[in-house]
C-alpha cells in the first residue's frame, strides 16, 4: 500500500524532470519522466526515497540504464546512479 508521504515524494521527484538531462544539458524540464529505483547491489527495489526521475531514453531506451546496463550506463555518461540520486535529494530536501 502506498502511503501519502510516498506519493508526495514521488510527485516531487517527477517534478524535477530527468536528472540525467539536467546533468548533461542543464535542462530542468519537468516533462514526462519514469521513476527509476536505485539498486544498490543486487536485484529488488530500494526505499521510495531512492528513486530518480529519468526520461524514457535515459531509463529504458538504448542509451538508458536498462538498455546499457548499470555498469555501461555509468561508464557511458561518466556519472554514477548514486551521484544522480544525490542531485535529486539535494533538490528535494
């Protein structure tokens, strides 16, 4: 069951737009984003506070985290998912 706090958190994250587009291009477009759960070692989703907004391409596209895989994604963009999550956290908290 989703709590009110979780819904609000996810809404706030989505409103930031794609955190990778922001990193790459300085764009802060709160367009359509998909929420990506940071997976720290293994499978499964983390806490709802470990989500980041990614546009379709950066989430599930060919050059996205699921298209490239975690290691290749971080190598390709030269930024870790933890760094992207820290950007999100710094803009919400």
